C-alpha cells in the first residue's frame, strides 16, 4: 500500500523546518514519476540530513517533493519502511530495512 493520500510538500528547507521536531515515522522523497528514497526516523531531522547531502544519490536525482506518515511505534515503522521500499523501488535505497 503506498503512502496515505496527502498533498506532497516541496523538498526545500522552509517546508522541512516547518515540521514539528521529534515526529517519528516513514517518509518518501520523489520527483515526477520517480521515487528517489524511502526512509524512517525523526522525519524532520532525516529530511534535513538528506537536504544537506548526507546521501549524495538523493541530491543527484534532484527530488522535488516529499510525503510522510507519522508512526509512534518502532516495530511498525520498520515494517512500513520495508513495505514501501519493496512497493515503490526508490532509486537511492541500496537495501531494504
């Protein structure tokens, strides 16, 4: 099952910094027609890390938007991330989970 229906947000510092801190969950970064990366953790922090170049593959893909799901429990977050990676096959995910 893909990400819950939502309005994608632009992959830029302003939109990411507007997020509340300490919201854990899964997130997906994409550009039109291509999923670039799916990850998990503190959504705001991880997106800022990616925007700052922690994974060069992501910035090379020139992503434009992101979506996220807040998940309070660690176990379902791992399962949900794995499910999304297998379904969406993002270009910059080297491994599942």
